[in-house]
């Protein structure tokens, strides 16, 4: 159960990098780096049908994850989240097969645990003992938790108006919390400055290669659940876009190993009307995403004015023949209440946005009533109280 990682690669210029050294982004074109594996070797030791016999958690996919030694593979029980049928919610809009991938049961209450488990594990493997992250909230708590588990230092830069639960969580895990006047982009600038000054590893979204690898396990779990098939549509709340890009990467790797065919879900990116840079780029036919001015939404994870991996996000949406749409704050509130009262799910505002988007897509005729649709609830609504 060893990793088959061979190198890191820039998806824009193809330049290769040695994974045995700490890496950030491509020095030639400032792109995120992607982990590349010997997939033919991997398929000889793991297959989709038997993956469930390897126990739980993301590390059962170790051939397709960063090459941390077993002693360095951190886990707090992340992964294996339920895919919950939503028959009453679906029926309310004339849909027969709606499911919710509920990430709220992950450690620290959100899907961020997947990515930080992988990133911190690989940092430990590389001998790094001090890490920094800018965050809208949940990623900071996840870094703090896994850093505590590993016994290393974590520095978290967070907007001062981030949810109080996120702030208290970071402190509870013993990390250093710095509150920043502004948005996650402002926190990112300060975190990058301190990383360079103090020689910390910056684990910002897409600024290191391995958070993406942890997030791609959501795609592996979908294929596992549907026994080698994939849903027709995936509706995903998009801030930095790691989950969306990670699943798209997982689908490519699984096809290369013969686990799935060439059919792909249509990928739908959901944002808030107060911060919708991906939507604007898709609607305008742009190749890059322009920063959103005056970003504002209660869905803290969606308040990302300038996602760094813009080219990867836009490609995944367009190659899948998907779309992007924004929902209002009122629609988020209503969707949160509906998921709670109809299905017993207390979704985070980001997850509620995904349900609100599904309703809009159905009303516009974009979705067939027989389509199998998976919406992602990326975290627990309890963290926003």
C-alpha cells in the first residue's frame, strides 16, 4: 500500500518537479502543481471493487495519495462520509434521484479535513515543522487540528469577521490565530509574507500540491458508492475550487486505471451573488477569472474573490459541459431551512447554496427529472451559529 507518485507537474507548461523536496507552485507560470502517479502500477495493487475491504479513511487509497510513510499518515477519521438520499427534497421539485454527499461528519466538521490530512502528512514526511494558512474559517480549524496531531506549529490568518466557531476552534487546537481586517485574499497576502520571512510552509489553497490529493478522495468515494459509475450531475459550492478540481482529477485517474469509462458528470459550480467570480467568467466566456470587488456573503467558504486555480476550475466546468450559477442570500436561507425540515440535514450555508442551485437549475429546465444528481454539503451548519 505504498504511493505510486512519480513526480509533480505543471498543467500549463508541463514542467516537472521532484516530490521529494518541498514544492509550491510552478516557477515558470505560477500555476498550481499536480501530483502524477504510475497508474498502471497502482491498478495492480488496488481496485475499486475491493477498496472497501481496506478499512476506512482516505489512506485506504494510499497508492493514489502523497507518499507519506505509514508513521506519518495523520488521521482523525476523515473520509467515508455518507451519501444521503434526499427523496422528499427531490420530490418537491420533481426530481427522482437526488443525493447529498454530507461532509459535515468529517473531523472539524467540514470537508477541509480531507485536504489538510494529506497536506500536513506530506509536510511531516518532508521534515517541515511549521505551517501557515489563510482561511475563510474551516480550513484553519482543520490545519490546526492536524498540526496538533502531528506536534508541529500552525499559524492561521483569518478574516476578523469569520464565524466565531472557527476562531475558537483554531485556538482550542493550540494554533496561533491572526485576525485580519479584510477578506481571505488579504489574509493570504499576510500569510505569504510571513511564510517567506519565517520559512514556514504555506498551505494555501493550491499553493502546495497535496491538499488537492486529499480532496480528490470525494470523487473516489462517489465511484465506489455507485460501483464504477458516476452521477449525471455534481453540484458543488465553489470558493477556492479544490474539491471540484480534485474530483475531476480523480475521474481522469480512475479512467486511466480502467475503473470507470469516459462518461463524466456535468460539474456545476455554485457561488453566492455577493461573490461570484467563477460565474462571471463562465457566463462571459473568459479564460481567466477576474477578482471580485466587494465580496460579501454569509457563506464564508464562498467568499473567495480570486481563486488561484482559475484555469483548472474553468476547464473542469467546460469539459464536463457543466455550468456555474449564483444564488442569493435569501435563497441560501430558504434552502438551509428546507434541507433541515425535509431531510434532517443541517447544512452549512455553502451546502445550502448547492440545494438552492439545484432548484434553480430544475426551474430553468437544465435538469431532466430522471437525472441522478449529487449535491455537496461541505460542512456542518452548527459551525455558523
